[in-house]
């Protein structure tokens, strides 16, 4: 047992220190010395690569899609709405970039360099829709180089198609189902290991003790939406650790094993405080956006900046990525500190529990 776990005073101060570090690395724009040290100009040519992005129609997912499309990748955008997907694809082809108010500004892309964009209908709040999306992906491509588990909902009540709390069902159950289906495409032979980049959040540290209130998920009762959001992001980190434990590299003291066939690098990422539709649907945010635009610019980063952490995690050199696998990246492009119940053996155990629970829920609805 660790000293912090055995000594409640040490545990308290360790928790406070984690809170301080988390705020420091949240990605607040008024902390000028915490800034990305890697940008899109550092991104290599992407021709020949297959990229799958959930929620690629808006926010950080859209910015990620633009980065890969403009460098020649084949980009598959998973989105529930055909109308929103068509609008996003049209904007992507025009080089649209969202500002801090989520307004689109256009800069022409290099037509000789661009890749392709495809819409895959997918409602992450419906496990059967996820099944169908995975089937469509398998029909179209013979491998996936990077899966961005990017989509999510925040601060919303409601239920999924199968009756689970909307945030947890969308952010966790839907993504786990998609990951499970796409494992064969992620493990096909290739020169470089595939990667799964999962969008987590610094708010995972606010999850309940143990990370997830499983009884609450099954109760059918109304839940605290902010606690549930934190819970879902804790679970996303746990899922990333599961994939790493089963398919990732073995590293110790900075030395990693020789890549095995079918290896997958799995990294969870905090994007920063980003101005996206995830945030801007909140009434307070709408009022702030029109009343105190200057304040938003001090606090929130654009979707383009918010996408840099996950793109970096997907593109950083293999030796660094393999060391990061199973870990958590915070702002900016730096290995972060997850909550203690997600560290080391505790994190591996958490991943096993979350993955098994998700599999059991899927089996109930086949």
C-alpha cells in the first residue's frame, strides 16, 4: 500500500496537489506559458492513411478531420446527422476553420494535396447504430490507421436508445462498442502500429470514488449531469488503459519491447478548455459569448488549438508514442497525471472492469 493511501493526511495533500496541477494544465488561455509546442506545420504528409473520427463534423473532431484531409488522408467522419455531416464536409472542402465563437472562417485548401472525406452514419447513443457503422467501415476499408474516439455530450440529461444515461452511454458505451468492432481493422499488418486516441478530460478527477457508480447507471433515476460527465471521462481513460494492456507495447524505464504484430498504441487526451458546440449549447455560455467575447478569448481556446493534443498523440514518433501508450496527455503535449485510482495496477484493473461492464451491456441488447 502506498504511503498516500495509508496516511490520510498525505492522501489529502496529494489530492490537493493533483487539483493544482490539473488546473495548471487545463489549457486556460490566460496562462501564456502553457502553450502547444507542436503545431500543424509539424504534421507529416498523410497520403495513404485511413483515419476514423467520431464527431468529425464539429469542434475538435472537425479540426482533426481538416488537418488530415488537407494532408491527403482518407477521412471517415462518424456523425448521427446526414445533414450536419454534409455541411461539415462542404466546409472542410472550403478550408473552413472555426474561431473562438464557433463561427466559420475560410482559407482555401491545396487541391493537389487533399485526401477524401466520407460520412459514416453513427449514433453513439444507439448500440445498434454503432454496430452498423462498424460494418460499413469494414466494407469500405481494409485497415484503420488512427481511430479518434472524439465525440461526446456534456451537461445533458436523457437516455440512450437502450435506456442508459445519455452522457455515459454516448461517451463510453458507444465508443467501447466501436473500439471492439474495429480491433481487427486496427490490428491488420502494417509498418507502424495503429493508434486509438480517446478524448478524455481533466474533469475525470471529479468522478465519484471508484470512478463509476454502476448502481446509479442501472437505477433509471435522474443523476447529477456534471458528476456523470466526469464519470464518463474517468471511464474513457480506463478504456484506453484496457486497450493498452491487451494490445499495446510493453515498456519499462523508457525501454519498450519490439513492436508485436497487431500492436495498438492507446492514449487518452485532455484537449483543453475548448470553444465547441459541446460547451456553447449551455445557456450561460451563449450569454457569455455575446456579452463578454473578450472573456471567452482569455479562457477558451479554439477547436483548432483544442485538436492539437489529440493530433500530436496520433502523430508523435513511434518511440515516444509507445512510451505514452496507456497514459494520459494534458495541455499541452505533455504526459499528465490521472487520478490515483487510474494509475499503474489500479488503472489496469479499472480498464478490465469498465470494458467487461460495457461488453455485458452490449450482450444484453444483441
